[in-house]
C-alpha cells in the first residue's frame, strides 16, 4: 500500500533498485575479498560501501512513499527524508567515483607488474 499522493510505479521501481543495489554491494564486498592484497581490494570495497549508501538513501524515499511521513529525523526539519536521501545518494556517489578512480589509477601498478613478470 502506497501512501496517498505516492506513485505505485515509483514504489516498485525503488524496490527493484534498492534490491539491485544491495546485491551489487554484496558482490562488490565478496570480490574485494578475492582481490585482498591487490590494488583492486580497496577500490571494490569503496564501491561496495558507495552502492550500499546509495541504497540506504533510496530507502528513505521509499519509506516516505510507503508511510506518507517525511519528517523522520526531526533535527533535519520537515523534509528530513529528502535530506537523508540526498546525503546517502551523494556520499554513495562520491565513494563509487573514488573506487572507480582507484581502479583507474591501479592500472599503472598492474601494467608495471606485467612488464616485470
């Protein structure tokens, strides 16, 4: 049941998106364990946390749509779910970009190891 004014289509889309983000985070954490001790370990770990924070941010909007209450955190004011969503998605995006940057910068260490070996 979606709260009055909420869109069932957006609700389903957010449910699918959050599920895929959680699965992506789990896969990223598991693959980072495989690459432990390499340049990719930290990068995949950052990407996993970034995607997970993105999902947490989206869950605030989903909870708002489901319950109709946006003021979850009184200290943040009446639009607290939207603010929490923005922080979660923003911080998640920054962590994913940092992880991708680490992957791009680790290319140098991978190619230098191939030339040595």
